[in-house]
């Protein structure tokens, strides 16, 4: 994502307007890519100096900063020194303690088997500006570069969001799958074929804000899967005077953003491993992948699995694997499930993705995990609950 100093946008009252790159920017983007190619094999600071002088085509300053920043991040480099610069510095500084400048250079060169002039030339060759620019790792044209800059700009602005609301029509299940894949804190609502997602923004969290912001931004390219969409984010940005001010970011169908790739059958490796492991240990239960969404007072509940007893299908459990979470988020989920009369629900939470300062709420079957949901632990929970229910039934009959 772009640092704040690089992000290009304007404020129209409280409306935040990203300065997207469009087809009109392709000429100077082509010149920027050509300039990079001409500087392959030179020092990175030489490339930066040329960009600062201009690319040879008229280019808006803010947009140019973003494109140059992205290319610099994509560019690999190498240290052009026959001896590791840290070894050169260590030898030179050691000899400098007992000799004058020329004497230290000669003795360091003798020790390292280098000409004395190379000791100075390669002394700081590992600094970022002294590294040698390499070719881009992929063929990139102006249109592809513009799309990537636009995606990074939106991602950077969403990092400042308190709350995000998305409405989408058509192929919305794929959108839900991706939101669950990356573990976003969200509530789903469905009216006809219109899906609404209410999402927490990074600014509303206490922990994991950068990682969460990246996860939130990854949802944007997937919006293109939908027939129509509109994203509204309540952000905090800097005004012309540098003061923080609330602003509304709107991203909608027709904005110059690329579509992301489709997902695999399983939303994540965690779910795939759980399905495999559970099938091995639970002979009397079958696992149903992505059962139908269930309505609650606070929106739709999308369980990841339904666990059904093979001999008595009245015995059923729902299981959801949650990524990022806070105590308030889980408490809201507990209340929604309770008011909807949904029982026998297990929620598995990733211990490494706690975004709040509180612990787990009471009144909800929560199973913490790290990297892997333990199938045997889940099986023990559903079978022990089944034994307790059978015991209560026998007591009632007697």
C-alpha cells in the first residue's frame, strides 16, 4: 500500500475522490516504464534522480509519485561488490584505528585482496540507493500499471476506514466466500438478490490493523465478479492543512479497477485440512460444505460446515471458522444466533487474529485454534453434548 505522502486524492466537501489513472495517463506511464528500462544496470539513486527530473511526457505530480513508487517496490536490485560491503567496512574501520586514511585503505585492500580504489567504491554498495537496478520481473504495459496503481490507491485509503458498507447484485456468493476467506469482521444482509455487507474498518480496531486493512482491500478486486456494486467507506484523511478530517470514499461499478481471480473449492487451507481430518476420525458423522445461509435478526449467518449424524439426521451441528475477531463481534454473533433459535453452533477463532483487547464471550461454543482446527476436539464437543442431551432425555422419561 502507498504511504500517506504518496496517496493522490482530492476532497470535495466530505467526499473523498481518488485520483485514478486512466487511458489519458498511458503516454507518460509508457515513458516511465521506458525510463526504468534505460536505468537497468545503474544505481537506484540514479533512477530516482531521473524520475524526479521528469519522464519526458506531461504527468500529474501526484499520479506520477504513485506510479513511480509502485515501480520502485516492484523492482529488484543487487549489490554490485566483489566483497560484502559489511566486510569492507569492518576491515577499514579496524585499520583506521591505528593508521591514517591512506594507510587504512591500503591495509584494508591488502586484507580483502582488492585494489585500494575499490575499497572506497564499494564501501556502501549495499545501501538502498547504491544497489543496481534489475529488470522488472514481468512484462508490464501502461494499462496494467494503471490498474495496479488504482488498486493500491483504494487499498491505501481503505486502511483509514472506520466502517465500510458494500451493496452488490449478482454472483454475491463468491463475494461472501472471499470475505470469509480473509476473515473480515462483517455482517451479511440479503434482500432479494441484493447483498449488503457491513464491515469493520481498520481504524475501529485495536490490533492487527495493517494486516486487517490488507485483507479488507483484497475484497475490492472481487467486487467485479458482481453484476453491480457500490462500496461506501467512512474514512479519516488529511485535509489541505494537514489536519485529520472525516471523509466518505465511494467505489462503484465502472471505476477503473481490475477483477481479481476466482477462488478454489475450499476457502482456505484451514478449512480443507479440517474437512480431510474430520472425515478420517468421524465415522458416524458426515460433513456438508457451505450449507445454506440462515437468517438472523442481525443479518445472515453463513456457516462453513454442517455436521450431520449418519444414522439420525436430527442430530446436526453448524460450524463456522472465523478469521479476525473481537469480543464484541463474537458477542454480537452469539446474540444473533440466540434470538434466531440456532443451537448446536461451534465457532472456531484464530488466536493470532484477535483485533481487540478483551477475551472470548460466554454463552457461545468457541474453539480457539492456531493454523489448524483439531477435528478430534470438534468431535469430542458434539459427541459429549449428544451424551448430555441423551441423559437429560432419560431423566425426563423417568
